[in-house]
């Protein structure tokens, strides 16, 4: 063994095998194929079985959905490729360690805690999705669109069992997460496609005009939902993963990439998952809405249930149950992995395995409460709005620190544990636009981009003002 490889092994042992506090060494870099499988699996996944139907509950039109998703997903891919992946291959650090260098240990601890908890809630919603499939053979009552609490002992047992399996897989590290995604994603993609084709047949669609008329000019939103327009669809689909691309969370993933061009692999997730799969899931729900049960609920002013398991089972039988279970896993696995890294940054002496188990436990508890899945559109918009502006600090420092004469990684350079420039930039931008959103009842995703931009600009301004050169 060469001295170089001996040093790499030492680094890996120190970092617990996941290089949480060191750059990923060259021998551990992965080709674009690893990311293709992971992104296709993660984004053609459990969330899609919920989001597709929720678009129908928001009264979208055919044009708004089909064209809006094309544009919004393109903007998301470009964000990953030219921001996240570009910065990740330059520094090869996790989001959390990169922020620690900029913000200081004390400030970044609060961010890591919020980030980890929000990711756990997202993973929990995917455990909920899988549970709706596993519960079918047990004749388990499905959660309603307005449910918040567990609806029975069977539900609790199934969620706990699924959460345990998902947590163990995620705790095995990035290699296991990537391998699991590669194994499962082809099955999931085929399942979504099959569901869409069967649903089209059940709806009697024989032409493109029939397909278009499923949504038509749109309709009134269901009780408790807001009306979605073209720009709602574009902006929401762009920022559905705001925390991961412009929020820089996927620095933790793309730090393993050989080249920044691996960022293009996110298109597999966006156009297979956030396009084909969303539309396929919406078609499944359109079939259900024609059923006597759904019509009776609508006539009583109630919103029909959005339970992925029964929707897929109605279309493709037992294979549908399998697809929903695997789809929930492939979203929850990397999400719990990210949450584990966030918690590990707070307690670096604790192994990655155990912090990921902790994250999985939190996610499993969250999965017991159906509200996280049933209100997924609102929750995803909120967590992206909260976390994305912090990513602007990394982006603006990376691209503009030389031009504006500020010191890169200032907390590390100066030895401070609390960089007030970061806190002020985030607090002012978040507070201003969240207040505007509430006061004028503006859809939260509409103010995510201006919040992100203002945070980046303010960070440069405050850094110029407060930084001191040794």
C-alpha cells in the first residue's frame, strides 16, 4: 500500500468513513452513474404519489400542469448543475462543514438542528406513504386528507416497522443508500409508467384531447386547498427541492462526483419523477375521483383521501403495493442520510451510524402523523423557504468573494464561532419576505427566490463591513 493510500485510509477512519470533516479523496470519487440511479430513485419516489394528486386538489389546468412542470423542472436542473455541483466538486465538503467554516461552530449548530429536523419530517411523510401500501393486506383504514393523528394500532405498528428498516439502510452510509436506489429505481419507474397507462385506460382516454381534458381549464380547489395557476406550478416545482439545490444541501452528495457535469443527472429525477411520475399519480387520483366513494365525499363538501397505496393497488394490483413501498424507501433513505449528517455536525464525536439511527427514529415518529404527507405541498414550500437562503451565503461567497474583497471561510480564518454577518443576512431576508407573504397572502414559494438573493447580497455587504484582516 502506498503512503498516499495509507493517508486516505487514516482520513476515512477519522471521518467515520463518510468524510464529514475532510474533503473526499480522489480514490473515493464516483462516476455520474451513481448519481443517475440515486436521483432517479429519490425523485421517482414516495412524494410523487402524493404530489401528483395534490395538484388535482389545487384545481390546476392542463396547460398549467404540463407546460408549467416542463419549465419549473428545467430551472431546478440548472440550479443543481451550475450552483450545487459546481461548488461541490471545488470544495468536496458536506454542507454542514462548509457552513461551519463560514458561520462558526455556534451559529451553524442551530442551522444544522433545524435542517436535520425538517429533513426528518420530510422522510417521515415518505414512511407514511409506504405505510398506506403495507396496510392494504391488513384492511387498515387509510388517512384522510385532513387527518393529523394516527388512526389506529395497525397504523402505528406498520409505520414503526417500515421506519426501522429504512433507518438501518440509511445508517450504512452513502454507498448503501446509492446501491439501494440503483436496485429499486428501475422497478419504481416501471411501476409509475404502468400506473399511468392503466389509469389512462380506466379513464377511457383514446386521444391527446381526452388526456388534456382530464384537467381541462382547471377547476375550484378542494376544501382546505388553494388554487394553483401556471406560475404556482412553475415556481413550486423549481423550489420543491430548494433546500437541496440553491440551499446547497446536495453539496453533501455531489462532493463525491468526479466532475460538475454529474449535476445533469438530476434531470433523471426531475423528468422521470417530477414530470412523468407526478402526472401518472394525478391520473390515478383522477380515476379515484370518479368512484362513488369520492363523489359522495365531494358532494358533502369533504376532500377525498390521498392514499397512494390503494390508488396504485387499484391500478396494478400487488405490484402497485410493492412500488409504493419501494418509492417511499428511496426518498426516505437519502433524506435520513442527509439528516444524519446534519446531526453528526452537531455532535462530531458520535459515529455517523448512530446519528443516522437517531434521525431515522425522529423520521419514524413523524411518519406516525399523516399531516406531514397530506399537507406536503405546503410543507415543502415552507422548508425550502427556511433553508434555501442559507445556501445563498455559500454561493455568493464562492462566486463573489474576490470581486468584493471579502475573506472566504471567515470563521475558520478568524477563529470566531459566531459570524454575525450570516445571521443578520438570513434574519433580515427571512423576516422581511415572510412578513410580506403573510400580510399580502402571497404563496410562500413566490418569495423564496427574492429571499435567497437578498440574503446573498446582505451577506456580502455585512461581511465587507465586519470582517477584519489579521
